[in-house]
């Protein structure tokens, strides 16, 4: 059984969601990743007038994590408002897979807190990841 997200993760995701730049969709999203090093990395969605040029919250958090030198995600949290569950989009599911395994817990939250926890494998079954490719290390 997966542990619920920490209060720190929820608070950081809420703060990220409030800071989102979403003037077009008006749909703010915050994401927080826990690296294998124990540190938390937050990101928010950043929209652009040229729509495909925006960033998802998960992609922003991954960039912050990589910039810090971490390469492994052990826990993820996504927060969005509204009645429906806000899960990572298809592209972000693949982005998360680059740095995590199928067992990665993803906490799906609203502003009030946890709604549901799923695994990356549930969201992206039979995924294609780094282990499918030979490395030139």
C-alpha cells in the first residue's frame, strides 16, 4: 500500500498551482516530484499564445529536478481544480517514465488534498522507457 503524500508535497503543489501562467485555458496545474535524493521539485503549467509552446506542470518540475542533478523520481503529485481527476497528460506520462518505473506512485489531488493515488503503470501500461534502449555509457 502506498503512503499518502506528505503535507509538504501538497502545500508545494498548491503554491505551484497558484503561480501557474494560464491566461488562455484558465486551468492552473501544479506538480511536485520527490527525487531519490529526498528533495521536492515543483512546477506549474506555463501557457503561451502559440499554444503548443507551453509547458505542463510535470515538465516544469522535471526540468527543475534535472537542473538540480537528480535523475530518478520516486513519488509524484499532480494538483488541479474542478470536479474531474487531473492526471498527467499522455506526453507527461512518457516524460515521467524517463525518470521513473511503472511502480511510481502518482497522487492525484485537488486544492483540498488527495483524491486518489495511482501508479505510472496504471496510467501508461506496457510503457516504452530507457530500459528498452541500449545505452552508450
